[in-house]
C-alpha cells in the first residue's frame, strides 16, 4: 500500500525564516530599518511562556529586535491597555503580539482591538479580519497563512478544489476558510453542529482540521488522495506514564488513505512562527512604501 507524502512543515518553515532573515538584513542595510516585534505575556502559563521564549529566540535569529514584556497574572486591564498604547506609539516596534489566553479579569477582545491594526502581526484585529474578508491588504493570521503555504507545497494550484475546514474559530477556522476561498477553492466550514461530519469530510480534496480533539478525524472519513493539514495540537497520556503530542487527525490511519499529510509535531506548528516573522517584516516595510 502506498503511503501519503509527508508535508515537512519544519523544513518549509526553516526555508521561509532564512528568506525573512535575508530580507530583514537588506531592509536594515538599505533603509536603516530594523524590524521590531513586541510580545506581551500576562501571567506564567507554562505553555504560553515556552511560546513567548521561542518567539523571542526566532525574532533575534532573523535579525529583528525582540521586546518581551512579562506582566504579573494580576495585571489590570487598564495597565495592559496602557502598555499596548505605549507600544503603538513606539517607532522601534513594528509588530505587537499579546499572547493569549489572557487572565479572566482582562477582556481579550478589548485588548486586541486596542492594538494599532498596522502593528497587529497576529491579524486578529477586526479591521484586519475585515480586510481579509474584502480582499484588501492587511495582516493575515499566522497559522491560517501557514496552512495555505503547506497546502500549496503539496498541491501547487488550489483552484477548484473541494476544501473542508473543520473548526470555525476566529484565529484558525474562519480565516483559513477565507484564504482558501481567495485561492478559488469551494469551501465548506464544519463545526460541532455539523450533521454527519464524516460524509462532509469525505468530500474534501483538501482538509484542514482545527478542532482541538485528539485523533478525532478517522482514516475512513478521508477521501483517497486528499491533502490533510492538521492544525490540532493535543497532548495525550500514554500507558507508560509519558505524554505525546498528537493532531486532530488519526495520523496512522490517514497515512494509508491520504495523498499528503502534515505530521504533528513538525507540520503546521513551525509555520506559525515563520509567518509571524514574515508579518513583522511586512509591517516594517510599510514604512518605505
Ligand atoms: P477552538 O476551540 O477555538 O475551536 C474549535 C472548533 O472546533 C470550534 O469551531 C468547534 O465548533 C469545533 N468543534 C469542536 N468539537 C467538534 C466536533 N465534535 N465536531 C466538529 N467540530 C467541532 O480551537 P482553535 O481553533 O483555537 O484551535 C484548534 C486546534 O488547533 C487546537 O488543537 C489548537 O491547539 C490548535 N492550534 C494550533 C496552532 C498551531 O500553531 N499549530 C495555532 C492555533 C491553534 P463550534 O464552533 O461549533 O464550537
């Protein structure tokens, strides 16, 4: 039996980061602009702390300036809004990212909307969501953008394909569906109220799984030859007491049916940081255009 081609997100992301690094260097040399990314972390959530540290390392490796703001878990909404306002005005900061989730005393929507849309390198501001929806230039959320790059690496032209996106969150499902529509796919968005999900998924030439349930999408739901982009990152317990990261797709089952598939880890995950750097570079480049 032939196995699906593995889409190596790690290698593709490394290549992209190298290119961003070269272009960052050129921007600095030719125009004296060093792209700067400010990352704000409130509290000490271990997973968020790891993400923030990795983002800082990647930013510096690309030749950009990295500003990390670590605030205590009991920070007030007012104080966080004040910091965002300072970063909006800081000319050495081109991109601002507020790490989610935020503690419960802080309204995330209010904070995300306070970020200058042109510095909103996460692409979560309603203005950027509207720009994506209406086909205007703006920052596109990093994970969805990475999904499309990975799908194109396997399928080249996406036009005319049946794409099924499982999940409709503002940070993954909805923007990735919009991006696929922009690529001229015929897009279906499925969610927790979708009836007979298996038969909807079976239509997909291109499947994006962004559900957050470990190994939820089974091999026999998949159309033979389909391209599978698995966004899910789920930690499961193993019998020997260890844990393991798995995606939203039952990987071994899918491997036997799909045409191409992203592994977890090493698929979509590494693309997210690469796209964040790319968005930060774009934000800095706006100053010369
Ligand atoms: P959310 O929890 O915000 O959204 C999950 C979506 O899945 C919802 O739209 C929900 O539907 C849908 N869903 C839940 N249960 C079912 C079901 N039984 N059948 C069909 N649909 C269902 O998650 P996110 O979008 O934030 O993240 C999704 C996954 O992607 C997570 O595993 C997350 O860790 C991962 N992720 C990975 C990133 C990366 O860099 N690789 C970045 C961001 C996320 P409904 O709307 O009806 O509730």
